[in-house]
């Protein structure tokens, strides 16, 4: 059932636009009485309009492509994602090869203690980051939100650079997932060319995202469920194996006591692992993208954000701890795991030590699911990011068009086409071009995280500067401003420190240096291109548009009557109108049920 409050608010805003006196203009007592009379007269009409909206009539196609002030028209997307979708996507949507395969590399690089510290520390950073994103996305749920927040609260040139980098990053990741799909399927059917399976995977991704956002969400729900169950089973089996219940050996903490453990290579080892850990966590911010199509973002987004803490604690930290107990950090198999060598995955190794012989085959199937899930999420993110860029004039206008079911068709087509083209480059020669293109994406995910933390500081600063009450926010970030400031510092260190191996050993490795940092000058170039090309200006805190598309915006489909205490204090007519609205909605619910 569609949100009656949102429907009523939208209908109420339409009526106000036809009145001679705007609802936010101060009125004398006679005018106020007249307003209340009009509200009373229209009470039954409003209930009828609500009932008509509940029939599910579709807006006209030209309305979907319009860019008027109404959020329904501006967005054109469908708010059809339920709490179930957001919860599972936030719980397991980003669990991928970064954990299932690359966790072994982290263990080999820093030892069991170093890897655990890395996951705990960066997990805390990600939690603060998601808390910052949750505050903004709950108050202002917009699809493709990262570049939008930066444009609105800092500088449109920053939003342009972040948006295009973010889009390109996920197009490249989609291409790498297509490559991985062909490799994984080769383990089952070695005589079939992997290109066939990669193209079939691309067709599957197109089908899941083509018809409605629920297609993406339902697929992610079941993909996430498989991954969540896998992790839970792994942790249970791992505990039993470590305690000696399976495998005829009690491990305890013996692998923490071998030579070099638990902190192999000390602080440098932990710092090196932070980069690998960061890649494992990337994609967590998808909750902010999904908020733009959530049915009830004010309620569901905070719930999904809160689950991030438990996901980090249980899934990532729990898994790396179990792996460190059972597998010694100096086991050479840890650095040999890959999509074409699943048997060397730390997950498969733990299952094998438990006596589960088909562990490699089981993990192979799970990795295939993970690859499809990652590709599904990546193409969804790329599509919405490109669409958002087009909606703000930062990409060709054709990419803002959506179908009747709310799918940005042209954005989807371009994103998947570019991803497929990059995949095809992996088939040419020794993959030099393919490797360099992926290097361009490089640290883009970390740069996007910087954008989230920075935008949150600007958002809260503008919010307070303009006199809004922090207590009116549906969700408040944890430990503000400490959280976003810490994120800015740590992520900046990671971005500029991740190329340190190019200087290791007393010699300079030019190729490693370039591949590590090439995406940074590209980001700067994009910023300067839009900055000087469009002559954008820095947005002052007092001038930032806090209200548009937010729960304070009466034309928005997430408008929350009476939520803005400053508004109700300044305009008693609006307060009375909000009270009348809620009474009418309550009556409408009774009649409809």
C-alpha cells in the first residue's frame, strides 16, 4: 500500500499552488480562518483523491521525463523497495570476492593479529562513514546521492568529478565481474569458451535491471541470503574446527604463536592491509543509492545503516578471526587464491580441514553467486549515478529519461555497453589496455568515501547555520563531528599511502607508482574541467539548499508534515494545516479499510 501521508501531502501541495496566498506567507487572523474553512471543505475531496491514488494509476510518460519541481516528476523513479530489500542488501549485498578470496592475502601480509586490527579499525571507519551517509540519505533520499550532496553543499565541480569517477569505477568493476564469471564457469565446463559465459552473465544483468527496480532488489535479496548463510555456516564450522570438534586437531590460538605472528611485519604490514581491507568494504555505500527508490526511506534507511555495525562485526571481523585461528599466516596457499583457483580460498581451506571434501565445489558455486551479485549491484549503481548526473545537467539530457516502470533505460544501456567493451579488451593481447583502464578506476572508491565524509560536514554546517534543529533529523550520525573528521584523515592517508610499495626496497618502481596514483590526477582534471568550463562557485553554508527533496520539502514525496520545528513555530497556519492533514489521513484510512 502506498504511503497515505505522502499522497496526502502531495495532493495538499497541489491545492496550495492554486490558492492565491502561499502556505508559508504570514497571514492575519481572518485569512487564517478562511484557510481553515477551505481545509475543512476540501476534507472529503482529499480522501477521494487519496483513494484514487491507491488504485495504482500510472503517471503519464511525459510527466515521468519532466523536470518540474515535484519530486515525483523530477525523479521519475519508483519508490518500490521494501524494508526487506534494504535490510538484506545492507546485510549481504557487498559481501564478495574481497572477503571470500582476498581475506587470505590480508592474513599473509599482516599476520592474524595485524589482519584483525586492520579489519576492526577500518570497520570502525566504514561504520562512521555509513552513519554520516545515513543522516543525509534519511533526511534527503536521492538516487545517486553522493555527487548530488557534494554539488549542493560544496561545489558543483566536486559533484561532477565525484559522479563521473564513481560511475566509471562501477562500470570497470562490472567488467571485471564479467571476466570473473567466465573464469568461474570454466571450472565446471572447461571446454566452453569463457567469453560465452561472460556474455550470458551480461545478459542476465541486463534482464535483472531492465524491467523494474524490484528485479534488481529481489535478485540481490536472494544473492545476499545465500552469502549471509554461507558466512554464518563458515563461522559455526570454523569455531568447531578450532575447538577440535572437527578435523581431529585442536587449533586454539597456536597459529597466533608461531614465528612472526601475530603481527607479521608490524605497523607497515597493518598499513598495507588497510588498502586490501578497504577494497573488501567498498560497496557498503550502496544503501545511500538505494534510498532514492526506497518506499519509506525515513524508516528503512536508518534501520539498514544500524545493521552495518553488526555486519562488520559478525561477517568481516568474525571471518578474519576464524581464518587466523585455523590457517597459519605463512601458508603459501593464502596468496594463491583466485577466481580460477577457488580451492585455495581461505573459506574452502577451512571447510576442507573440517573434513568437508566438496568444499571447493561448494565455494565455486557461491563465488559464482557472488560474482553475479556484485555485477548486479555495480550496474545498478552505475545506472543511477549516470542518471543523477544527467538530471543536474552534468551528463547529456538523454540519460535522464526513464521508462514507465521507472528504469533509466539509456543510462542502463550505456553503462552495460561500456562495461562489456572493457571486458572485451581483456581478450586482446596480454591485457595491457584492460589493466590500465582498471587502474584508472584505482582509488575512486576511496575518493567517493572522502566525498561522503566531506559532504556530511558541509551538510550539518549548512543545516545548523540556517537555523534548523538537529533534533528534527530522522537519523543523527554517531559522534559527530569526530566520525566524519576521522574518516577524512584515515581515508586520505590510505589514498596517498596505498602506493608505498613503489618506493619499497630502496628502489623506485615507476609502473607501480603510476597504476597506484593515475586516478588522482584524472579526478583533479574532471574537477578543473567543470570548475572553469561552467565557472562554478563555492556554495556558502547559508546559501546551500537544505529543503529541496528533503522531508521538509512540501513538494517532495517524502515530506513529513510537522517534522520541521522551525517551520511550525514560524508559521502557525502550517502547523494547523498539518494537524488537519493528519486528521484527514486518519479518516481516509478508516474509510479505505
